[in-house]
């Protein structure tokens, strides 16, 4: 009977250690990756609309 008790204690200790390890690795939850591509911007668009330029 003592073997089952020892096995249960060892199983609980391993479960607790695995839980702490998982939380330490990804404790912040899901974080989106950082991309190195710049966001879209309208740097080359004209400052006046088409109808004003055409006249």
C-alpha cells in the first residue's frame, strides 16, 4: 500500500512541476509575433484631390 502512496505523491509533484514550467514558459498568454514588414502608409499620395488638380 505504501508503494501506491509514494507513486501518488511522485505523480502529484511531477504534475505541479510541469504546471509551473508551462506557466513560466508562456505566462503571458498568446502574444502575436512581431513582423519586420513596415505597415502600409500613404507617403506618395498627392495632398490635393483629382478634381482640383485637373482644373
